[in-house]
């Protein structure tokens, strides 16, 4: 009943000269790897509401980030420009929010724009009619929010609170006369993977399957792979493993946290593990907490989808699910991201758009976060500025692949020296091959993804791949030229 009444109320909006442009709901997680999503065939289990979006929309199998780290990915999405041009090359820079961004352009075109949740770009959000964002990384429990009126405090779990705010804005903050852009951006499942109060004991009775590369020895690759600081074996700490409680808990939260974790921790202390057994235990602890935070994202997505259905908004709303990059879930013995290897290069990207996108469809073309701004603008019927470097995904969403769609993507990671000590590198990936240049140390890797999907054996310098290498080097040169990548690395080494 409620649906039909609202549908009637909405009719006048659709009777203008042209149909009301669609609303855009951009749901963005932080560090949510595609291989932790049921619809991508995850061996880690289902994500029922995200999977529902895939059944009702299009799933992109080859969506890749340009620079696999948090703030830089966000800046690329907002501007449609590579890191070296939007100025956020590492997590250290402040985003210059005077730049042209797609929210500003949508706002100017008559969209009502809102961002709720994680922002992580230091400067204040611009181009938004409404914004409430976490300061910096934010906290999982009892989070503060930055608002135009100052800091607002909250009690509860961040994923629930962000969703409460989203639903409240949709219900009563929105101007029903205007199409809207809503950016619904989670902190989860970012480190330290602190589960919500309702999920503390989820997965206690199951064993999470291990990746085949959990005990990777990094032979067969450049020296960079072995010389990082992001292994499950050595670089997960007490906080990460919940051997101590998170800092922000109030008394009541601490009591339920202790009830959930103290028996498990006692069992661990009694077992006195070492070597591979200890790695396996850490892997289980890490993955279960990671998946618990995702369970909360998925449950809360269910609340949003139900609201969109009941309000009648679902019909004319494009819903996108994505994450700023992928993540290592024990793959190569790691957690975190940064590398151009597949697990952190690939982003989840699912788009539901009733009457435009074929339900249950998928796409394997090479797409990037560089394309998001252009796509949102074209969805809204707004011209894409020439300075943006990506390409609208609209034809792909309609099931049409242009003949001149890209055959390679460009990647560059700049944050070294820094936490996790992943060397700076750039590279090119085609449908089958990947060439990586660790340019500070003069090392290269070449992978044949068809024969070696786990990227364990670089064939750089192998005579069988001489022609492939030559072709990839030429592609890399052309891409660097096309994207105006300066010869000189634009990120100086930090002082000291
Ligand atoms: Ca991230």
C-alpha cells in the first residue's frame, strides 16, 4: 500500500519535459576484497544482500584500482583523474577540494548531494548539500562525526550508525523535488576489523578455508615481494588479533566484548602455538573478524534495499556497490593492499539499474575507479569535463561494448617508505598479462595470468615472452604518455 501511494505522489516529477534523471546511491566499503563477496564466488561464504544486488544488476569481473590505497582511490573517484594529477598520491596528502569533482557537477546540475560515513581526505567535503563524515579513519565504536556544525558524538557501532543516518536523510532530509546523489561510505572492513556487538561470536564454530598461497615464500619474483612488512606471520599485533579490547568501548560494550573474546583468548594462551600453527591461528582470527564486520555491512545494506523498495525509490535509483581497493585475505601470507597483484588491484563493482541493466548480467572488460565520475555524470545527463581521464561505463551497463574499449590499464603506487614498506611501482595489465616496474630499485616482473593466475612466477626475461614483453613495454610507454605521468616521481621521500 505504501509503495503505491508513494508512486502516485511521485508521478508529477516524471511528467516534466524529460523524465526525472535517476537517483544515484553509491555504497562504498573500505578494503572489501571482491573475493570476500558471495557473488564473486568467494570461498568464504555468502553476502546475501550484496549478492542480491548482483542478481538484480551487473557484476564487473575486471574492475581495477589505479593506486591501491585508501585516500588516493577516493580522490581518483571524485575527480576522474590519476593520483599524480589530483594530488593525492599517498595517504599523506590533503585533498584540494577546490578541484572539479563529480558531486560538485551533479549539485550544479540540480542534484541534491549527500555524503555520510568515511571521507578520509582531510579537507572538508565540498559539493555536498549534506555531509556527516568520520574524522580521519574514524572509530568502530562510539564514533564521532564531522559535520558543518562541528563534531557530533554517537554511542553505538559505526556501520549501524552510518546506516541510521542514511535512512534518516532519505526519509526526511531529502528534497523529493530533486534527484539525489547519496554516497553511503563505510569504515568497515578496514583494519582493525572490530566486529559489531551483534556479530562478536559469528563464525566461532567454523573453520575459514585457507588460501593456497598462505605460506608463499616469495621466490620467483622481484625482491620487493619478500621485503615488505605486511605478513600475517610477523605484522599482526595484539590489537589486530583482539588479544586486547578496542580502546573506545564503554563499560557495557566492554562487558559483551570480554564475554565473546576472553574464552577464545584463554584457549589460545593454553595452546601455546608457534610456527605454521600460529600463522594458521592468526589467519582464522583475522579472517573471522574481517568477515564479521562485512556481515554488518551486508545486514545494513539489507535495511537500505528494503527502504528503497518500500518507498518506491528503487525503480529510478542506480545502486552501486564498490570498495576503494581489494585486500589480501591471507593470500601471499599477507593482509593489507598496495600491490599491483590481483587481490588488491581488483575492486568489487556491482551496479543495479532497473530497466537499463540486465538483471544477473556480468562484464569482463577492463574498467577502473578512474571511470566512476564519468559514469555518474553520464547517468545524470551531465557533460563530462575534458580533463577527466576515465571513460563512462554507460555503454557497458547497457550491454554494449564499444570497439575501442581499453585493452590495458595503468597503475602506480607511491607510498614508500611508509607503513608496510611496499616499494613504489607502476605497471600495465591487459586481459592476460601484467608488467610491473619497481622503479626505485630497477626490478621488473612479468606475469602470464592465464598460466599463473596466482602470480607466483615472474617470466620477465624469459625468451618465450620476449615479444609479449616488448608489446607491454610499448603499452606502458603509451599509457604513461596518455595520462601525463611525469618522468620524475612526483612524490619526494619524506624528510628524516
Ligand atoms: Ca581502503
